[in-house]
C-alpha cells in the first residue's frame, strides 16, 4: 500500500508513525497494528517500509528508540516522541488537514477548469 | 570520546547495528506469527505470511543498519564537539582566573617547544630532507680510507677510478669528478671573478640523476678532445654573471683566459656533492692514466655511484672493500694502506654536522621534558587548589572521566597556544641561524620551517600537553568528592601521594638539567681549550687574499714567482704594511698532504708510507707569521728552481721521522714517484696547529714556492685594522694587472674564528638550553617547596610554639628538599655518563667525562637550587605561632 518511493505516501507514513508514538513508548509491531486497527485495515503497512521509516525518523531526532521488555517478556525496541518530534507532529497534522481539506474541496467542486469543454 | 558509554541508554545501544536491527525485525516477525496463528494459521504458513509482509528482509535489514550507523556517527560527533566547546569555555575561564600562571606556562612552553622545532627544522633540512638528485636514496659515495696520515681527503687515483668502473657490479652508473683544483677566473662583461671549477665525467650527472635545465650534459665526445672546449654553468653563475640569459647555449665564455662554449645550465637546487662548484668542465682521465706516476699516485677524484636496482648499500660497500684489498695487492707500492669504502651520499654530505645536530635535538628534547615535569608539578598544585571545584562538579553529576578529560583539554590547549608561540620562537631562531650563514652546515641545507616542521611542532605540543596534563588530570579524576568537600582546612596540600609525585617530578627535572648542563660544560671547556691552546703562529692584524693566476697569462713557475715577487714588493711598500708573505694554504687550512719517505733512513716503523701535510711558502712566511726557527736555516731566495730542492720541517715532523736525532741535512722523497729528486731538510720550525679541532699539532712539511710549488695566497701583516688596507692593495693589484681579481679577502683572525664557529654554535645552543633548563628547574624547586612550606605552615607554627628553634624548622624543610635533590643528582649521574658518551666525538682535548666540566654543572645546579630553596625555607621559619594557632 505504501509504496517506498512515493514521497507523498512516505510522508503520510511518517505522520502516522509520529502519531502512533505520541501516546507513549510503543514498538514497531505495535505501530503497525495501531495503523491497521485505527484505519480499519484501510491502510495496511507494508512491514518492509515501516522499519526504514522508523530509523529515518530516529536519525532526524524526532523519535527515540530504547530497548525494553515486551508484554510477553521479550526484548523489544520501544519508540517515544522527542520534543522535536512533537513539534513536527503538530505541524504535520495541521498540514495534513489543510491538504485533506483542499483535496476534498477540489474533488467536490462543481466548477470546471477555465478553458475546459 | 563519543556518545557510547555515557549512560545506561548508551550502553544498551552499543551493540553492532546489524545485530540490533536483526533483533528488532525478529521480534516483529514473531509477533506477526503469533497474530496469524491466533487467526487460525499453522506455524509454517504464519511464518511465510509474516515474511511476505516484510518483503525483501535482507534489503530492509541493510537499509536500517546503515541508517542506524549514520545516526550513531553523527551523535558521537555532536557529543565530542559539544564537550570540546565546554572544555574550551572552562579552559578560558580557568586561564582568566590565573592569568600569571597561564602566561608563565605559555612562555615556558613556547621556549621549550620553540627550541625543539628550531632544531628540528635544521635537522630536517640537513639530515631528513631528500638531496636534490634523482632517487637520492640509491646514491653512494665511494672514497678511499687511509691507514695512516691526516686523511684529509678520501679522493681516489685515476687508476683506482678506472678499475672501479671496469670491475664493479653494484652500480648502474659511476660518476667521477675532480672539484678540489684551484679556482678559475671567469671573465664576463669585463668583470673578472673567481669561480670554483669542477671537472666531471660524462656519467657524473647521469649517476646523480640530474639533467640540465638548459642544454645538455657532457658526453664521451667532450672528453675525447685533448683540451675540453665546453662548459656547463651552475644556475647561480648563469643568473649572476649572465643575467639568466636564455640564449646562453653556444655562447663563448672566458675561463682562465681560454674560450669555452656553454652547452648547459644546471637546475637551481643542484649542488656538487663534494664541494660547491660554479662551472663544470669535462673530466678526461686518459692522459692521467698514461702517466705512470700520477695514474695511481695522485688522489684527486671523487666518485659517486648509483646503486643498481636491488643492490643494498652493504653489498656495494663489501664489494668496494674487497676491490680495495685487491688493488692494494696488485699495486703494493701505490695502494698499500689505502682501502675503499662506499657510504650513503647523504651521510657524507651531512658530514660532521650529524652528531652535533643529534646531540642538540636530544638536548632540546631534555629541556622540553623538564618543561613537562615543571608544568606537571605546577598543574598538580593548581589541581589540588581547585579540587573543591572538581568535587562540586563530580557531585553534581559530571563523570570522573569528564573531569579528567576537561583537565587534559586544559593542558593540551595550553600546550597548543605554547606551540603556536613556540613556532614564532623557532621561526626567529631559524632566521637567526640562516642569517648567521654558518659554514658549519652543509651547502644543500636550506634552513626554513616548512610544513613538516609545523606539523612536528603541533604534534610535539599535543604530546607535551598530554604528558604534563596526565598526572594532574588523573589525580583530579580520582578525588573523593565527599572527603574533599568535608575537609575545610585552607592550605592542606593534598595527599602524601601527590607530594611524592611532585618530589619525583622535581628530582626528574634535576636529573635532566644536570645532563644538559654537563653537556654544555663539556662543549664549553672543549672549545675554550681549542681556542686557548697556542696556535703556533701569531694571528694579530693580518690580511689574506688570493690572486688566482690563469695558465694563459702565467703558464710556468718563473712567471708566477715573478708575479709573487713584484706584488710582494708593491704591497710591502704601502704605508702601514709591515710584512708580506705568500703561500698556497693558510695555516690551519692546509688541505694538501704528500707521502714522505726518508732516503737512506731507517725503514719507517709502520707499513704504510705516512702522508704529511705540505705547504709551499715564500722566504718571509715564517717571519711574517711569527713561526720560530728551532734548528738549521729558513728558505732564502737562493733556494730557487735550479738549486738543490730543500725542505723545512715542523718539530712534530722531526719527532716523527727522526726521534731523538737531527733532521737537518737528512734527505726525504716527497710524493709517489720513487725516481724524484730527494729534498734536503735545511731547518726545523715550531709547530703550527693544522686544525683547531685538534689540540695536538700534526707533522708539517714546508717547501719553497720558488722550487715549483704554486701558490698566490698573500698574507699581509698590517698596522691597525687589516681591512683598512684592502682598497690600497686592490688598487696596487689593478695598477699591476687590471685583469687579475683579488679573491677570498679575509683576515687571519676571521680564519681562526671561522674554524671555531662550527663548534661555537652547538656550544652556544647547548649553553642556552642549559640555562633554560636551570631556570626551569629553579622555578620548579621553588614552587614545590613554597607549596610545601605553605601547606605545613600551621605545623611549623605549632612546632615553634612548642619550643622548636627556627633552625630546626629550616632543617625540616631542607631535609625534604635535599632528599629529592640527591635523588635527582643520582639519576643525573647516569644521564651525564650518557651525555659524555654521545659527545665523545665532539669533545677535544679533555676526557668525555671531564671532571671539571661536570663539577661545574653540579655546582651551578646546586647553587641555583639552593637560592630557589632559600625563599620558602626563610618563609617557613617566619611562621607566626599565634597566627597559625588561631
């Protein structure tokens, strides 16, 4: 679903990750599951794209990974949002809203483009 | 230091990126498998489905690992840089708080590091830099070794050179040169100047791997003609006398009155490997080889060889030694006692400068070590004074490593500033050295501080900073914050351990200083001895100059004698001139030696024919120079070319050949030709030192210039400053013959001084290093005991309150001082032995462990140390019991 090279969708994945970790420490699998369940499986994360995205965000300093122990007593890497990441999230969420609204507005429009027809 | 190991997080992070990513992905897959199995899949298909969701697992893992690694790298960089900035801030703050300490430390470091980089600059240009030849590492000089005689020259005979060229297998090219001949007169644009001439074989430049920048080198055809018609100019002559004329090739120049065609110009940096030469002409050995006597009897050719690929110097040397032995066997009369050797060309060109330079480098290193010990002790005291600051920082959460690192950064930064200032000191030093135009350094050495020396300086500064900062930094890092913060006493000076460290540092300084001082003492005493030993002639006020006569204008002995007589008379009649003599070599600079055999005398005790320094002189030579006649008579004008050949010998020569007997009337044969007419010894004169480096005069043989020994070097004894008479003499010479130049004008005093200059320089440097070391050590001793006295002030006060006398308290301080001094002197004794051994070849006339020099060094050290001790001791005895007890 999230094609790797698609910048638009990659940006969307990053936004979803930031949102997913904003509640508190969560591991990669948890992030994938969260995206799937909250979007009612509309957006299915390709696991192969999720992890590089996580590392990219970590490198940007927006999220931070720390090793911890999972519910079933396994070592797992938990991600949290950094202050810098939180500011990003706020900014990207409002950006997304503007974009979504603009696109919605456009697809619902009844005006033809100038010169058409 | 990077982000690793700084916190728990860091430590958990520290696994390899691949493993960490692998573990994370594995966890993910297991969770997926669990999810799918819960949805009813069997284990195998669940795992397959989970892997499908990942896609290309290998690619994902690699991409993630790379990202993680990049993240860690930038994190480490950021941490390191952040810490550095913090260290810098702390350092500046610390420096502002103790400006005097910082200033003194920087000056000390600048002197210590500057001395090192200046000496290194010289060492690098003389010993390390490549020679201006192609592949200079493969170049060797082949020279003769003499079993006896003064061995002033390692030149070879034409026959030997021919045999080397025929038989050798070690070299890809063998070049021959003769550079020791008389100077030539070059007439260019109506100006006559003297130039140094070298005759070289066609292979000479090829062997050196040098090609002319203009024109060509010599080829076989150039040497085939009887008289050489062509010449190659050095870059300097081309620039100075021909204004760098690009059309110089093919131009005719006048050398000694004969026309030569210029066929080439050498590169700017080219230098003759044996003797700086200005004009090069082809060397033709064929006529010499045909002369039965001089073929193997005259040694005047220098040989350079280029080692063939894969041939080691040792192999070439072994081959030459074997060849030398063969030649001695084949030509027992001429080659007995003469061997061959091959040395790296660089070694022979660096010559006698090598040992003094290495000694100076080592001394500068010792001074820097003293600087380090000194600053280490000072920093230790400061660290102890600042220990509260560190304790607070540690208890506020700064890691111990962080405190250690901060202190180390402080000392390294201090050293870096010191190094920068040291570079300035070195620059000034090297500029002074090259300004002094020291004859002692080889011609090829261009003195300057290049990139290599700058890198060396800063590497040295870094090392210095770590060296003197390490011990204080570790001490500070080890401190227990609670103990330090609880301890309220104002002056207690740290632990017993740190006071012992400081004691050791002082003892080390004393030991190092003693070594440097002993070295300086040895060189000084040796030089004083050289300078104060009677020369055997009177220096006084005397001018010397040379008039190079060309074969064209003065082809034979009689024309030269006529010139000498007429010029002597003209100069002698000038006002202020009291005596005039002519010779071919100035005293102390005789460079000519001949084999001497006594005719009908007892066979000489050793196998080889001795080589004796030989000078041709005019009748007035001995009286002009004040050399006394001991027996017989001196030369007269009657001893001319057709009369019985006569000789005057020195006392040392008389002792050598006629021990206990009378040499006057004896007959000797000079030179290799057994058929030559023997000379009759007519007189014995006082000894003249042949070299200022030797205190014992060598045997010396004098011949009359009238009997075929050519020389036109005038010695003019004057009233008042000899240089005041130069113009009058020049005018007289010009009036006699305007084409004749007056060359190598100098005074006898300068001749003597110059001979000592080569030794004065290392001595002066050594003395200044010694002085610097002494000052540093005194500061170190003072600082240590001032500190100790301050720390124990309360104790001393109590002692005096309880009835101790001031003397007893002083003894207490002194005893501790004397202990460390004694330890230092003991260790220094070992250093002195090492220095004595290192200086063995530089010290003349005294034993390498000359007691007087060493006692002087110890005495100077003890006196200065006592002065440095006195202040703290006096302060200790002034401790006021009342103030202390309060």
